[in-house]
C-alpha cells in the first residue's frame, strides 16, 4: 500500500528500497495514463488524475496553467534553494498497435513517446518527497507541462510565471529513451537535442498539356530542383564540423500523368545544434528557392517558422546529475557521455530561462521486445525505468539542496 510510507527520517541507503516498493504504483499510474492519451492542450483527464493524486497526498499545487498545466510545490525541512523538475503530459496522433491490456482506449491517439512515463515518474517523485521533507532544504517545484509534441507548452507556462514565486534556481528533466537500454543514462554538457524549425512552401507555375511543356511552367520540375538544392545548405554552406538536417517530408503536386502541374506544395523540417545558426537556414532557403523559381518563371510563398531552440545543458547541473547517476546506475558503462540526438524538445525554453540539465533515461529491453523507437505505433518501454527515474530525481533533489547551501 502506498500509504505505508510514513514521513519518518531515513538514511540515504533506504531510498532505493523504498522507491522500488513504489514500482507497482508507478506502473499503475503510467498504464492509466497510457489508456487515456490526450493531445497537446487537451490533457484534461491527465490533469485530473494528477490533481487527484496531489490532493490525496496533501501537496500544494496550482492547476490550469497555460491551459492544462499543473505546478506542485514541495517544501523541504528548512528554507533554501528551489529546484524544478519538469514532466510533459501529452500524447501523439498515432493509432496504437500494441496488443497489451493497457493499450490506448482513444482511437487515433497514443502515448508513443513515453510522456505517460514522465508524468508517472514526476508523480512518484512528488509523493516520495512529500513523505520525506527531511531529505532536502528549500523547495521543489514539479512542473507538469502540456503540449510538448506541439504546439509547445513550455513557453506559455514560463510566460504564466511557473519559474517565479518562488524563483527557480535550476531545473532538471528526463526523457525515457529507447535508444538506450534499461539501466543506462545519456547526458552531456551543451547541446543535447536540436533546434526544431519547419517550413511550408507553395510553388506557383503554369499548368498545361503534358506534351506541350514549352507553354507551361512545370511546378514539379521546379520543386524537384529545390528538393535537391536544399541539401546543399548542409553539404556546401554549413561548416562540415557542425551538424544540421534539412528534410523535405511532403511534396504534393499534379493530378494525372499527361498534365503538367500548375502548383506544388512542399513542407519539411530543419534541425541544428548551434544557437548561432538561428536564421541561417531560413536565409539560405529563401535564396535557393528564390533563385530556382526566378530561373523558371515560377513564383513561391515560403512560410518558415522557428519552433523550439536547441536543448542546451548547463555544466554545473550536468555535473550534479552525473554524480547522482554514478550512485544510481550500477555499471560505469551505463552512463553514456556525449549523448545527442537531432530530435527536439521544448524543455529548451526552460533551459534558456534557468540553468539546468535534461537527460535520457534508458528504457529499452531487448529480452522483452521493448525496442520499438519513439513515435512508432508499437512503442513501449520497460517500466522498471520508472523507479530508476524517481530515484534519480529524488537523489538530485537531495544533492542539489545540500550542494547549494
Ligand atoms: Ni517526447
């Protein structure tokens, strides 16, 4: 029973045992969330579950922040620094294909990225810390954030003041990660994840007979040249020691085989790590598209948007998380240095506002067949990682508050 954990003083070696005893509850909360996935800013059932738990446990909290966001505040044994822990709550518009008893009950929606697990880990951390205020001084703020998958809930939550009153000194967060096995953690100082930008391009040519191209401006030919030329931005304009991606993910044009297409629609995504590259890809893209269109007599409109900046971790907080991981992760090889992905995350906005560390928590298990990638209709993870996540957070709180005194 979860109420068996009394608020008594404990020595540090008991933390693991006590958190491991929470494992059935962590799985239960995760599975309940998994069964009712909700898209960005629609996380009403999710928020209700979180709110009910916080109420039952007597934890001070605020709801309806930036829509469906929730912030819980946990006081330690004495005044001191404020550490924030961030968890995202939203699901994806994917039809689940896992034949599991806890599969999604919402058609076309699925927790295919593990945010159900992030919420369960944050709940477990809130519960444990509320029972053990003697472990830390200062306060812990747990931020349940909506809409990470889009359009982005971090920025509106910051604008709503979640990092103030009390002012947050540092922030940590994790992403369950099936690119790493259970029992490992990936982190690094500096850029962990990429900036996310996107574009919608409409090309306007002049349609006509497929056998009389001289009377037309072929939007498919123009588009095809643009798709090829955009790859030169990374290959021939970006310093080869820097990372970048330009992907055209959609190209729609034409109706039948013997008609030259009047117009074409393309869209895609851009990723990079270096914050100094903000604006670079858009400028290069405008030049290339403008030049190719002009050479063919086509016109265009480009809607280019910067969504999330890169996730940049701060040295002091990375060192703190690493030192905690050395006590939680049993094998030294389980701490994967220089872990990086071109995936993006709006945790980046929190890390622009306060020092912090975002890290990956290994959740794949080959023996259980839990190896599908994130955003796949068969994504699932080893729930043992939930307890590891709670222990990492709890020990980060313990260490942060003692190191900051
Ligand atoms: Ni995610």
